[in-house]
C-alpha cells in the first residue's frame, strides 16, 4: 500500500510540473491512464472480496477499457464475467465471456473462460423435468475442456461434473420412459430405457432401466427378451432391490430413485480464479 501511495504521489508531482515538451506530456498521460486502470482494477477487486460483485463487474470492465492493450485487460474482462457469475447474472456473464473469446483469442487464460461458460450453463440446470438446453450446453463445454486442457484442475472438475450431468440425462430418460410406460406406449418406453442401459450404464438408474425392460417385455409376451434382461440384472446387480422386484413385476409399490443433486459450489469456482486477482 505504501508503494502504491508513493506511486500516486510521484504521478501528482509530475502532473504539477507540466512541461511544454510533447513527449513529456504524452508520458504523463500514459502514466495517468495506467494509474487510473490500476486504481479501477484494485477498486473492483476490493469490492468483489467485500461482497459487492455488481460494482466489481462495472469497475473491472472500466479497467479493461482504460488499458485495452495491457495484460490487465483480459484479466479484468474475465473477472468482470466472474463477478456477473457470482451474482447469478448468467446471461451477462456468458455475453462477456463470448466477447472475451473473440477479443483475446490468444490469451493464456482461455481455459478460465471456457470453464466459466460451462459453469454458467451448469448452474441453470434444474433437473430432469425442465429444459434440456443448459444440460447439453454444459456437457458440450465440459467435454471440450476435458479434451483440450487435460492435466489441469479444470479438466478434473469437468470430468466430475460430466458424471453428474449424465445422472441428470439418465434421470430425464427414465422420467420420460416411465411416462410412456404409464400410458402403455410400450415401444417408446422401451427405447428410453434401452438408451439408459446403453449410454448411461455408469449411473444409478441402469438397474431400474433393466428391470423396466424385463417388465415391459414380459407384459408383451416376449419372454425370451424379458429373461435376457433378467439374467443381465441378476448377473450384475444380484444384491439390488431392482433384482428382487424383477420377480414381482406386477408389484407397483416402489419408490423411484432420484437423480444425484447437482452441487453448486461457487467457492470452488473462486479457488480456480484466485490467481487472476494478483
């Protein structure tokens, strides 16, 4: 802080001793602009740490505009987006991040931008009964990070998030499949449950999906097909409650499992962005 005050004092001394020399005037203007940019940046940082992300976003963008060619500009742009994200202004954050990718395509911090875009979509996932668009957009972006930025904390967290997203997508398939089953739309329900078995076999829903295929095929008189799925369930999940229900396929007294709740921990995002503050 003392060094910063001393720098401010030095600039003020320069400004008070105006010269007619054009080179000196240009230098003074540049130093003044640099001082304003640093001041805006640290004012934004201070506001963010004190819990005022809205004002922080405004000041970070101001710092970016004051010195657009400096290394502070892309950093400020990212932190403005992060500030929007912290106050749940996901649309504003996404717009600013897309601008960042266009304006700073060679930034060394591109992974931050892609990760924060993914998190903005991730935060708006509301479960299997809601709009699917944020789910697929988040999955696409996390896959991109995992593929293009391997061996990073962002890739590791992306893979974890992808597992949770798959649970949500499997839950969606199960929800629709159960709906078709209730309305006796057998083929449509079979397709949904098969999709879970074939594409989401690592989720908590695969056991129920196999049981449903046993149940529907048995109802349709496709005994061999039903037995095939029953054998699969018994071989892989013999201790499962769904395995026990397979032999009571007309028993409707069961409680559907619920998808894993998405953990939305913005403190984790903060940890990944801390190095940008300095």
